[in-house]
C-alpha cells in the first residue's frame, strides 16, 4: 500500500506540471481536492466494501497531495521580498501535514478505539471542502508571476502597440496614446522596484555575481538549445534521475520499515516502538522548526 502511494506521488508530478501550465493552479487545486475526497471516502467505508478499499484510498490521497502542493508554489510570488520564507512555509506545511494522522492515532488510543477510522475520515472530508472553497473564492485562477516576469513584461516596448491602434486615424493622437502607454510601463517598473526596496539593489549585485559564477562553473547552459528528447538522453538528466531514484527508494524504504529495522537492530520490540513514536513526532516537527532558518537563507543568499 505504501509502495503504491509513494510511486503514485512521484509519477504524478509530470501530469500535475502539465495541468498547471495549461489550466492554472485553481483547476489543479480542485482536482487535488476531488482526489482527497475520494481517498477519504474509500478509507471511511473500506470495511463495508467487497474489496480492500485501503489501497485505492491511499492511492487517491497520494494523487491529491501533489496537485495541491505543487500548484501552491506560485504563492511565494505574492510578496517578492519574502518569497523564500513563503516557499519554506509551504514546504514545511506539507512536511507537517502528516501530524494530523499522528494526532488521530493518539486520539484513537486515548478513546479506547471508539473513534474509528470511519468517523475520522468522514471528519477529514472537511479538508478537501475547505481547499475547494479557497480555490474558488480566494486563490487566483492563474499563477502569480515572478518579479522578473513582471519587469520583462513591463519593459517590453511592443506593449505600446495594440490592435486597437488601427482605429485611431489621427497620427498625433496615436503618438500621444503610445507615449502614455510607455509612461505607464515605466511607472510599473518603478513601482516594482520600490516594492522590492533595498533588495532590488542587492538583487542587481547578486545577479552580476551569479553571472560570474555561471561563466566560471562550466556547467551553466550545458543543455540550453537542446530538444526535450536530447536532454533526456544526456548524462546530466540520466545521472540526476538515478540519484533521485536512489534517494527516494532509500527514504521511502526507511519510512515504511523503521519499526521493523529497529526491532532487528535493538532486539527489543518496546524500544523499537519508542523509536517509531519519536520518529512520528520528529518528521512533522522537523519541517516546522526548519522553516525560519530556510526562509532566512533563501531570502538573503544565492542558491549555491
């Protein structure tokens, strides 16, 4: 069951990216909410189904996560000054989301098993409902653009020329209208710069430093100008794919077998259970604790 869900989560990233580019974050969020609701229903009524409903339930929960998580990355562009911190918040929230099932286990044990999975997952349906409402009434239909995209769009002189210009016969009036558009573009760029404040000046210096690093690295641009198929065949893609595969197998294997491994290593079931319980708390807690530090680093340093 865990293997099926882990594979689905990682393979799902490709169609999520395609849907995000084509239909935007709102549609992706609604699709993810639908999958979460289906998964919760399977878990809630698994005992009443003529087949093992836990496997498809876990599968749909795994499919819903990437649709919601990946489509939320664009929210880091809402406040450019703190984009790194916002991105760290989103990632930390995703890592910490497993805590809800930890809380359920504690409640389940404390209630002497009276709060059944059927009841819990019916309550859990609130999550996809809230996400759906937020996507429809609060979240943007299209992704927020980065500062670089906004500046590039604002600085593009072709925006001064529009199809409606052909209806303006007076040359002097047409020139005046285009001049007003140019001034508007420049004011937009100025507003973006003032929004970033001092960070805008630092960004220019950092950009120059990044360019020097790119020239010295010998790596930057190695796949520029190549088709998607050529990039997939290149050693760059193959090696990073192999690295990712090994790391994902290692991480997921450890998470799925931690209690079994420590029962073997410690030769003590009680100690293994204790280690497992500590890990259940440390996994979501680690995301929360690391958020301020990661956000600070992302907002004030370069990626390398």
